[in-house]
């Protein structure tokens, strides 16, 4: 039976602390929400959780990663500087959304988070970019008119 852990309005995903407290990838808090769920799967006699949690935050960070080829910006044509889907040809979209972090831990600032999250949620996964959020997370991450995440 699927089990869902839901955050509600008021949790700030846009800060580094907010991200680190719920993610489970490189640089995340070892006692984050998804890490605690992962730990629970290691104790089948005490927990009914059998597999680790899937987190949209982790997939969003992977999608933003400059090495993924998912989040890119147009470098030519009428849309220069705007988001370019991974379905678009490579020669038109040579700029990555985020620079490669010097410390190896990618975290968007508030502006980057708010700019790129809607694109992630509307990006269809494909062979070039399997981490697009459309289908898996577009209905699970609920935002109000102001862009605040009210449930996820």
C-alpha cells in the first residue's frame, strides 16, 4: 500500500535549510525527512516501510544539475535567456540554468527555485532527461497563485 508523507503550507522549500531538511542527496541533512524514511526501511520488524521514499526535491535538484542536460536556456532565437525544454535541439540551448557549484552541492537560491520549479513540474521525462517532473510530481506539488507551495 503506498504511503505518503505530506508537507503543508508554511514549510519553506526555497531556502538551503528548507531543501536540506527534506532531501536525501549529496549535502542533505543526514536526519532529513527522506533520510529518516530511508532509515525506517532498514528495520522491517519495526517499520512497515519497505522501500525508500521518492522525493520531488531530490529529482528537482538532479534536474537542475548542469550535467543532466535537463534545465537549459535558449542561446539563440527570439527566446534567448528563457527556459528551453530538454526536447529542444541542443544547438539552440547551450546555456545551463545553474552553474556547476564549486563545492559539488547544488542548491538554487530563492529566485532560481521559484523560476525553475514550474518548468521542472511541466517538463516531460524523455531519454535525454528522465528527471522531468511532469507526470510524477506536477499534481503532487500544489502551489497557490503567489507561487507558494501549499502542499507536497
